[in-house]
C-alpha cells in the first residue's frame, strides 16, 4: 500500500466538481441510488432536461435535490437522514419493497463511498475493522451486488497518504468484484479484467504519476480499449 504524498504538480478537484462529473456519466432513464455521504451531492448536479430517477433505500423513488433551508420537510429524508425533496410523480413505499428493488437488479447505477477498492473490483466501505470501529453496513451490501453498475466516489488517498485503490482489500469486504468504476479527486478509473485503467486524469495527473501515488500498475483506458472517450 503506497504512502506517498501527492506531488506539487498533482491536481485535485473538489467534491462538488467530482459529483458533477459523476452526474454527467449517468444515462437518461436510469434508476439510481446515491449512498450516504458525498455521493448524495450527485443529486444536485443531475441535468434538469434528463429523466434520471433517484431511489433511496428508506422508501422513496423520485427523490430530488436537497431543499433550500426554508423548505425543509422533517418527514422527507434520505437513508442518511438528510432532508431531500420529492419530484412530481415520486412514490413512497415500504422499506422491504425498497430492498426488493435493490436486491432484484432493478437499479441501473448506485454511487457509493469506499475505504478501499481492489484492482479486481472488490469493495470495502462499511468498516475499517479497527477495534472499537462503529460498523455501518446499511444497504451497501445489497446495493453492491444488486445494482447493474457500481460507481465509487472517494478521495484517491487517505489523510495519511495511503492509496484507497489497492491490490487486495485489507478491510472487511462489502462486495466481491462488484465495482464498475471509481471516481476520485485525482482521476477516474475503470475496473477491468487486467486491473485499474485510467479513464480520465484531472489537471496535471498522468497514468505514470497516478501509478506512483497508488503503487499499482495502471493502464490508459482509451489505449486499452482502442477507443477515445
């Protein structure tokens, strides 16, 4: 696991910029679940002219962006207990029905946070396994195996400089081989049979510099597929 700090030339984008970048990749007509924490920001950047239907595991389909402070309804919240809005046509239903949607493969995309993602697409995002750590599984395990595409939104490095992209996860797993793509503040990575491929690098980051930061052998996604993106 690499502990190298970012160089002065490395460029990081903000969480809001990253949320907007993820929103731009979600196809029209998708049913989408946004995980607790940073992934909820994606709702604020979905294009108004596209129909993208947001699901939350506590029983709402048709969730909108966060409300203005003066329009908060304390009874209208997402799974992270954050106030949300409901778009015209939104539906409310039992918690069990919501998990049936998740487990039944009815969600096109879910966006989750992560402590670690392995180069095989294994996901660890519910516990560090440290003594006294508070586990927070929620619906992450159901989403990880039930959604057709699992996008991870996270910083590339921990506060101590360790890469969250790893050869093998050392934290307890949420799901095995479930991650499709990883969106980080340095770059976007596709999970491929050969490991991580850099789909898009931000600012001055390169495949080489990202390989040095993560300690992994990375490839260029476009070169690997023979296509431009």
